[in-house]
C-alpha cells in the first residue's frame, strides 16, 4: 500500500479536472487477495445484481462490519486527506457542512442519524457488463468525495470497462472524463458535485460516474465510500 496522498496535490488535480489519480495505491498481491475474496459470503452484508434494479449489468457486494483490515486502513488513512478538500469545497460553495478531521468522528455523526450500514463495496463485471451513470448517496450525511481502486489489470484480465465521469455545467453540454486506471491505481472523485470557476463566477457542476461495457474478461473494483448508509 502506497503512502498517504498529499492533500494539496489531490486538491489541485480535483480542481483542475474533477478527479485525482492515486497511482499504485495497492500492490498486485493485495489486489488479487481482495478480488479473490468476492465469493466469501461472510465478508459482506448484501449483494446487488445491477440488472434487477436498472443500474446496469454485473454485480457488487457491500462489506459487513468489521471491514477487512486493508479496506478499513484505506478508509481511515484517506479520509483525513480528503476531509481537507471537502471542507475547502464546502466553504467556497457556501455550504454549511463541515467534516471532522478523522473518520471515527464523521461516522459517529452518521450513526447518530441512523446511517449505520457500511458502504465500502466490491464490484465484479463480466463480458457485456457495465455500470450506468449514478451517484452514491445513502442518507442525509454524505461525504462529498469517494475512491475507486481497480483490482484487475486492463488488457490482461479484461478489455473495455473504462471508468467514466461526467460533469454537467449549467447551460452547457456534459463533459466526459475517462480515468486511465491500471491494477492498483485509484481515482478520487466527487460524489455529487464540485465547485468550478467560470468566467464570471463560481458554480456547482453536477457529477456522475459509471463503467463502460466490458468486451472480455472479468473486472473487480474496490469502492471506498466514507459515509455509512441508512
């Protein structure tokens, strides 16, 4: 597992493009171990088949508490860095929310509000599978950034299946961003919106994310969401 990212660098990349790459966040052995654990039913609280809900094709599972050590460590280690970004964004967008410096304090707020179910998840895609553009909002308390880490190697384990972000600016057509992930790389991106500096003023750009159809193979992804679900 790589060192914690620099908050200033993450903020600069998020402000410039809407997403920040974290190259080599996990090593290959850790990626394989997480992907191989998909069939361990005892590690998860629920399984979602996307086609049943109109979410796309493929499936994912939410981890149960206690989270696997590597997932808990990532969630705890990334949160303080991203909380710095989240608080800056809230301030410049004029939003009332402020986020505690550490994850346990933020989760205590979620749990007090009845959001007690863990949200980190493991996703699995096969040929033809895809994930529709969406936002991961599970209750009133929403941490505004999340992380996706690719556990499979493009070109070796699968083809297709690009991670895609769209940004909708007022009175403009959507802008598309494709994150060039390799195995172990991660991307930080907004859950719902981000501040964008226009020619005259600052405004909120609405963000959605998804995965394009796989052409072949199997793709696993670890998703780190910081707010728990109601």
